[in-house]
C-alpha cells in the first residue's frame, strides 16, 4: 500500500512539474513574446504530460494546459450576471471634443488646468470585451459583456486562448479576481483563417472583429481552439480578499506580474496634450500593429479621481475612446466593370459614387468573383457599405437592402472576355472565371509584361505599368521579349517621353539582362509559380533547359511542387508561343550565373521509394528529413504498408516499427539513413 501511494505522489509531482514547465513556456511565448525554448521542446513536454494524463486520467485537472484543447460542444451558452456591471465607453472623434472632455473632468475635479491630469493611454482594440474570473489564482469563468449586466458564459472557449493564464503567477493575488479585457484576432491569424476557410469551402469573415466574435461565440470549443484568438487585459471588476494599487497604471503592472497579458503600447501621459501626441503616434504606427484598432482610449490614472468622477448612464466619466475616422462609408454602385488580370482571371469591380473612407477618396471596390456577388446579393444602383482596412483594396462589406431602387437586375459574369472576346471558362471547383485567350488577350499580355518587369522579377524599373500600357496599345510590343528590341526613336516618340527618358529606358533594359535563373523563372509568370517555387526549381534543376524538359512526375520531386503546379509548369512550356518568347529573350542576351546543383537526384537511393519516418530524430526534425528525402525523389508517407520501401527510425519508435518488422519492410536507423542521403548527394 505504502509503495503505491509513493508512486502516485511521484506521478502527481511529475504532472505538476510538467504543467509548470508548460505554463511557463506559454507565458514566455504568448504573454512576453519571448520564447525560451524551441517549439520542438515545448511539444515534447506537452506530449509527456498528455501521455501521463492518459495513463492516469484521475490526474487531469480543469486548469491543466492539456484542457485548452476544447471541451464538449454546448447546446447554448449559459448566462452570467456580472457582479459589477461592465461599463461602456463614450467616444470623441476629434481634438475639439477631446479638449471638451479634458475641461469637463478638470472642472469636476477642481483642477485649473486639464494639462495637470495624468492619463493612461492605450490602443482601442477591435475585438470583444470579456470578463474573466480567477478564484484562488485558478481560472474559473469567462463571460462576454452582453448588455453590460448579463453576458454569455464562454468559459470553455476562453480557456482555449493561449495567452490566457490558467493559473496566476506569484502569491499575492486576491482570492477572487475578475479581470476585464478584450479578446481579439491578430491580423495575421485572421488572414490565415480566412484562407483556410476559403480552401475548405467554409465561411469567411469580413474583418478580424467578426472572426473573433464568431470564434468566441462558437458552441463547439474544439472549433474555437483552432482559431487564433488572443487577449489583452485592461482593467478589473470584482476583487475580494486582496488589495490592488491606487492607480490604473499600477493596476496594469500588477496584472502583468500575475502573468496576465497587457498591451505593450499602454503609456502614462500628461494632460490632453499628451493624449493627442499619443493618438498621433499610434495612428502613424497603426498598420504595423499586429492587431486591428479603431482608436485609442484614455483613462484618468488615479483611482481617487476616477471615484470622484463616477459615471453617467453606464459609461465612466473618467474614460473616453478617441476614435479614428471611420473605415466604413456608404456609397452607391454606378456600374460593375470586369477587369482581366495576368493569368486571365476576371475580376468584377464596382464603380462607385466617390466617397471618403477614413480620409481617402474611394471610387472603386473589388467584388472578387461571381460567388461573392451572389453572397452579397449586390446590384447596380444599390447603396453599399464600403470598407477599407489599411492598404488593402476597398471592399463592399454589405448592401443596404432597404435602399434598393426598383427594377434592379442581377449581375452575371460575361461569357466572353471584355478585352479580347475569347470564351470565359470557370473550372470545376474554382471560384475564378478566366479568359481562355491566353496571350491573344491584350489585358493578359499587358499584365504578363508588367509582372515580368516587376521589382521581384526582372526589376525592370525603367519600364513601368503606364509605359507598358502604351507600348502594347500602340502595337510596339506583344510580349516581354519585344521590349528588348525597342529603339530610341520609338521610345522618344511616346507620350510623356523625350530623348533623355528614352535613354533611361534603354539603360534599364540593358541592366535587366543580367539576372538569376530563379528571377527569370518567376518573371515568366507561370500560374502558381511564385518566388519560392521558382527558387526551388532553379536550385533543383540548375538550368532552364532541364526545367523546360522535366515531366510532371519529375517536377513533383521538387520541394513544395504537387501535381497541380507540376501540370501548370508542363503546360506552360509545352505552348509554342511561350517557348518562342523564351528563345527571343535568350537571344536578346538575358543571362544568369551558373548554379551548382546541390542535390541532383540521379543516383539517389531514395528515388521513387516510399519512405516512412518514425520516432525522435537526433540530428534534425522529421520535417527537415522529409524535405531532404523528397529532394532525392522519395515519397514520404505517414503510415507503414506493404508498399513502404524504408522505415527510418529515431529513438523510441512505436507501432510503426513493429508493423514494419512484421511486413518485412527495410528498417534504417538515423545514421544509416543519413549516410545514404549523403551518398546520394554526391551523386
Ligand atoms: O481596447 C478596448 N477595446 C478597450 C475597451 C479598452 N482598451 N479599454 C476599455 N475600458 C473600458 C472601461 C473604461 C469602461 C473599463 C474598453 C471598454 N471599457 C469597453 N469595451 C467595450 C465596452 C467597453
């Protein structure tokens, strides 16, 4: 009996140790933004805890980091009554209104000069206000703001947010601590989520705020866990059994010391002047911030002053949101045009009644494709909400149906290309409609040449978009190669050109002839061949000829190239006009330095072999090994079958090893595999 207890205690201790390690790594990574260990180490510790909890299910506690992964779905959210109401924020939209705010509180506080007042200034995140309750330092409950009095119980969903500590750090936290903050979705995570949703045919979100709201108000926490939500804390609610400092800024410091995440942009400022300076500085850096904000918030720093000021109709008098000019505005669709891009994709574009959106006059907004037009149900004559975020192309966010004029007609993509009259096709499973005219289509020709000239391709900065348009329209060039045959007289005769500028163009053309194979491949504008793929092709094959002659199977041995891209590449080079253009370009004198091919897979031990990797490797990650094997022509799969040629085993191999032995699959240890690889490399 005693022995068993001893073991259990040891196991409990081990589980606690692992949890502490994981919590610490989470804190470094998500709160401090300073990871101490590589991801692989984190994964290792996490798996160890998972294994332990699987073996001893009675060990699992609700605050174990393994429990973030998502509880069972709910039928509906419970209701939570906020013990202290969650107030709302009043707004100001300009400097005058802000000065008014300053004067008002100065007068209420009996202070002569508003510039004497200390404020805490912070970005106003565009997310969802949330209240989070800790009991004895353990995460217990989270609720949305709701109407400020009653919110929804989103405890399980908030638990999945990695920047939320499930246990507070330190010892001096109150027995009951309710923190308030904003749940939001970082911009990057939002773009990736939408991309993922689109690929999976799921619903996409109009903006990070909607994505955050949709993710948090998800009845199934296993969905929420896949959503990249984050949290900043900005205040407190109910506090029992402990004391907090006497200023907003010190409270935020205190929250930080307990492991809670506070926005790093928070600053103490003096007076309305300090507020304005802060507003300008944040506004200037707005695009670079990782999250979307719609303004900044100022809060009177000293709590005694906050108490004196009190609140009116649910908003504190001591705080104010200073909003940026709206990113949305109302306009009317005057018409829908169709633009043709480099790869022939037809994009419907709404022509708008000019409207100011956050200080920029907008006259066009993309409608993306037919599906989007149907989703929005947008028609010519409609009143629409235009949305502009940063440098992104303005979008139609929604249609104001109530204002729709009578007798509007549905828009349909044309069946023929508006530029060249060729048939428009829509491939099965694709949202995009494409012109089938290829380089017959002047729009595609222009765009192809512009791409060829672009900075990351041939860097032909002397021949810009406007000049390309002119040259194509005047019939002086038909493809990228024709540019190299232009002479000074032809150029000097063009609009807005003279001898000097013609010379500059000729010089730029000459300079662009010296390039790299990767840039050249990228410049050709093969569908789905971006910079990285062009680079991989160049490194893999070393010469243009071998790339042009590779077949689809061979191309798939190149890193990151699958059957679809391989097919695009083969199709591109099989077309006579493409080969002709390439020949003309070579004749014009385009050249690049020779490449040492690192991994010519000719003599590879792994060529066309099916390989499985299992166990922990000592010298590299499994992904790295996979890349190396693929570069040598291997197909790397996840499970062992009769078709498997080799199983490469690292430390502690599991069932795959047993299966391989049963099936008589050849097993290689890591060292042997690396010897084979190195041998292959030497060819
Ligand atoms: O970033 C925000 N969205 C934010 C919202 C913030 N930084 N501070 C806030 N402070 C408050 C008070 C002053 C009432 C504690 C808020 C909000 N409220 C708020 N968010 C939604 C409603 C109110």
